[in-house]
C-alpha cells in the first residue's frame, strides 16, 4: 500500500519502504486486520510474515507460517507451468503471477482460492495474496449445471454430451489406457409427437422424464460390472443418447440397446393415462482413433434412420457397406441433372425377336450412365433417383429423341429391309409433369420416324387403374399411331379384364415367369407339371383374344424359346438373342435375313 490512508489493497501496493518509522504501527495494524489473506515472501520463497487471515484460511496460527516455503502452503508446485511462473517472479524476470488453486482445509473441507504473487515496491520481497473464491466457484458450478443439463429430464443436454464426446475422442483419453474404442446408442421415441398432440405437452414432458429415469437405470445396471457407467443425455425433443467410453465391442452396445428397448416398452402410468411406447435406436461402435464427433453422430443418425425405415421398435447396427451405398446414392442424386447436361448418358439397344420367323422386329432402348467416378451404371442404379427428384422428365425426353433419331437412321441406312420399331421406357412422372403427347408428336415430326415405329413402355402398376390425365395421354398417343406396351406384366394388378379399356397393344411378360421354364424336359415316363407355363399360356391366350401381342423378357436358353413359341408367344427378348448393344451392332444385325441367337 502507498501510505496508511488506504485500506488493504493488491499486493503490489503494500510497500513498507514507502512509510515512515512513525507509520510502522499503522502499517502493522492494517496488515493484520486486512480481510485478504496475505504473506510477505522473500526471494528464496520463504514466508517472512503472514497476516491472521492467511493463517485462518489454512487453519493454523499465522505465526507458525514464518520460515515455511510459501509454494508448499498454497500448492504452487502442483503443475509445472505455475511453478515455473512463480520462480520467475521470485527471480524478478516476471512481474506477476495469478492462478487458481483448490486448497484442503485441516477440517476436511476444500477452499477454492485465487493466488496473486507480485513484487513489493522496494523490490526486496514479494507479496502473496490469497482470495477465497469458493462462493463464486459454487455459483459458477450451479450456473454451469443449469446450462449443461436439460430442465425437463435433468439429464446432460446436447452441449454437455458433445463436450464429453469430444473429450473422449482426444488421443490423450485413449492412447495409454482403456480399450481405445467408443460406442453410441442414438435413440428416438416412436410416435412421441402424437402424445404431445393428443395429451398435451405437460404429459409429454412427464413421459420424457420417465424415459430418462429408465434409461439412467439401464445405464447404471450396465455400469455395475464395468469401470464406467454410460453417459445418458437428452439431445433435444424426443432424442436421447447413451455414450459408452472404452467400449468392448458391438456385443456390449447391442446388449445396452436391447436393455433400453425392453425398459422403454414397459407401460407408463402418467396422470391417469396408461401409455405404451417404443423406440428406435441406431448403434455405432468403432475405434476412437480417427473418429470425429461429427462423423460418429452422422453414422448414428444414419443408423437410426435405418431402424425407423426397417419398422421401428428396434435397434440397428451401423453397416459400412449399407452406408457406402447410401453415400453413393446421394452422390448420384446430386449429380443427375448436371450429368444430363454434360452428355454423360448413352443408349444401348436390346433386340426384340419374332418367335416364329426369328427376325429382328424391334429393339428396346436402355439408358446407360457413363459416370466419371463410378463407371457405367445401369438404369436400376439411377432411374429411381431421377423419378424422386423430377429429372426423369429431362432424361426421358432426351432418351425419346435419341432413340427415335437412331431408329430413323437405321431405316435410312437399310432401305431394303423392313423397318424395325424402337421401344422407349416412360415413367409415370413424365405423364404427370410434362406434356408427353406434345413431346412425342414434336419428336416424331423432328426425326421423321413413323408413329407405328415407336413403342412406349409403362410398368403394369403405372398403367392399371389409370384415370384422368394418364389415360387421356395414353389414348391420344394410341390415336396418333404410337404403340403402348405394359412392361413387367404379371407382377402387379394383373387385371386382364381392365386391359380391354386401355389403349394397349403389347404385353411384356415379367422375366420371373420365363425364368420358371428352367427344365429341359420331364423325366422319362413322368408328366411335367410346369405351373409357370400354364399361367403364361393362359395370359397369352387372353391377350390374343383382346387383340394384344405378347413379348417374353429374360429368354436365356433355346429350350425356353421353344416352349414359349409352342404356347403362342409372339416376341422374345433376352440374352439368348443378345445383350444390350451399341447402335452399330444393331446395324450389323439388320442385314441378316433371320436373327442368329448369340450369348
């Protein structure tokens, strides 16, 4: 302090050399009465004098502290950084040290203090001051607890969960101890929104609290035989997490998930309401090394979605292969439209061969995506995605124009041969989201292809039950002279009677029927009983009575072709004749008088 008029102040202001001899008694009274615990320490770190507040803080008489090492009294040797800074202050190379310590009182209680070490003005000694900040620390702890815990369930909240997760994934946490693995059960209540909507948020909150109690009990039971209890947290809404540090493998996480499901399925009695509840859980277990909090949560979220999609009320383990398929699907979906614009798609053509004369009568156009990363992709990899995001309209229009232009080119290049028709697949969304009739009319006019040389294929489920705009579009196309074919027939409604009211000219039998024609001939003396052949023959006869032709897909053997021919099938398509091929290969086949089957 400077003079004696000011009360106890920070250490640097206490300067005995600045007071006169007549003021020494005043200085002593101020030092002794100061509520702030203080001690004068020499440059060797020994206590020269301590005030009563300092002795009271340490639970001893202040006079007994003289000659003691100050650093030991206030635990400054606890960490290397503070110890080094303290010595720098003693040596005069550092102006001040301020740090926080937790001191043990002889009576057993702990005291949080803030230490300040600074040189006195005379430069001979330093002053150590110790401020009790226990109350402030306790308030901070209470505030932190409120900040880090959910008020409804009293569980750790999302913030605290990610703090614990991030700490568990730091290398210092697992490199030299434990299993080096981490596991997570990410849980979502099934149908919780209905509880809030029908019974109100008060009952919903009580249900969440009851769920939290059961999950906590499950975690406690799981931790009995292990070193640590799983952390249970509410991440928000009706989402909970059980974090397992130092997990022992997927079996441990599976047991935890099973226990959680069983506990949550027991009925709840809330405010006179008896409720039943199920949950879906995504389970992830992996090495902590190389894992990030974001990556772990993304995997858990994906796996939780799988559990929901697979039927709810269950747990599902993260599957890297399934996730890779999902990521590929997402990557394809995001690049579909640009790929169409970049010209990454091409058409191949599979021959349609007359069963009676063996001649090439038409081809089906099949789209291929030459993806720069994933190679050549067949329609089953991307058509569903195109239908979901609407790019099927743009892709379908491109396929229609390309196929019609190619069919016209074959006709011009082979004027002496009967022209073949081209069959193009059409998605239902093309009928609803675009003017398909106008697109077809414009394409035929642009390419010069006769309408009867174009066949449009729609799936059975899309055509059966068609009404309104789809039926009007099909009728207009049929009136234009375009052929309409039902693809994969026999797998959907199979309502043959309804066909008489549809402008359909061809049925394409699903390949599953043809694959049933596997045997070459019945054993000697035994009568064959081919159920598929009976069904196919009945469909062919009915189709013929309705004035329709029939095409069999997936014809792979000559025996299948012979039997299909015997029961009256009109056209065959499959690897017996050819795989889908580029346009120039079809040009080669057009010159042959009859089609030669190939593999």
